[in-house]
C-alpha cells in the first residue's frame, strides 16, 4: 500500500506488533489485558487501537518502537 502514489496522505505512521512484549512496549497494553484475553481478541485489538492513537497524538511515530 505504501508504494502507491499518494499513500503518504493516508498513511502517516503504522505499528506492527505481534508478540505480547511488543504490544506492551509499543502500544502500552497492560499485563492485565494480556493475561485476561486472547492476543487476537476484540479486547486486545481495542486496547491496541487506543494505544496507537495515543502514541500517534503524542508524536511517537517519529521514532517507532525500540527494544
């Protein structure tokens, strides 16, 4: 998608997180949510969206997610 002309006007930044530790580190997902729900559950997905929106609003797309 990012290779398409004009994609930058739609895609400002992205978070690609798979592991539980990446979900915590990059998106701020709590231990409680990860322990209570399946990693691919609606609850975890909702928390990921909220975490991504918060980090985008704070400008965290600038540096990405580091170990």
